[in-house]
């Protein structure tokens, strides 16, 4: 399988698998997840203000993990059979195991994600994060925490997987910028490893 390695810094590495899922698999998964996942609008706190996003999210896991970010707590739903099968394929490709997944549904290019790192205390700081993209292709950016002017860019295509080493979250931030010309929806599944047995 074709793989592209992106060296962000001496320790931070990213591996991109552009054809992890075939076109048929990608389109099938997109339609299935769009209908089957229990999507809901995300709630975040920005500068003390409560904001409800148009972007929708869902949180899945081995258990009812309590995941806290942006000032709110989310309780994981248990894997559906379809989600579990996708997880197995991502794990096989990345040669690691995951116990949770944050799902994002972007209706079109007017929705994005600002600069951040996936470094919440509930996540295993030594575990990589794998991101599966379905639907529309979108730009994905990295910028150094030490030098914010140092940036890298990659295009995430449907059916692709982006694997970020643990060091990426410590040294870099990432974002999904808005793209006015993109009219199609995108689903992003980010597979993670929670610490301990955090139960609701």
C-alpha cells in the first residue's frame, strides 16, 4: 500500500495512507455512518462563551469513557458492529490498538476546526492518533508550537488514513481550515487511546 511520510520535526512524524479504503469501501462507509451514527451538534466553550457548532460529533469506545474537552464532558457510546469493523481495519494498518473514536461530520467546506492539539489528560500521551477521512477532500494543516510560522500542509482524500505519532500532539497543533468552494460533506473518524478505565 502506498504510504507518504511527513517529517514535521526530529521526533514528530506523520504517515499518510491515501488509499487505505477503496473508493467503493469509502463511499459505502460514508453513507452508512452518515445514517447510522447518532450525530449531535457539538458544544464548546470559547473565551468563556458557550457555542453550539453546526458541525456534528459522536463519541464511541470500548466502554462509556468520559471524554472532556472544550469545557464539556462527553460519554462514549459503545461500538456498533460497523464502527468496530472500521476500527479493526485502522488498527491493522497502523499496527496499534485503539479503544475510542471521536467522529466529526462537516456538512460542507464552511465548517472547519481551529488550531488545537489532541492532548487532553484523559488520552494516552504515548499513543498515536489515526484519522480516517470519508467524503470531501480537505486541506489539513500543522503548525509548530515553538515557531507558529513553521507550517506543513497535506490534502486528506476520501478513504485515506493519517497516522500522527504521539510527539505530534506535544510539539505541533493542527487545523482543518474552512474551504468555501467545497460543497460536499466530510466525515472524519479519529481513533484514540483513553487512559485507564474511566467509566461514566
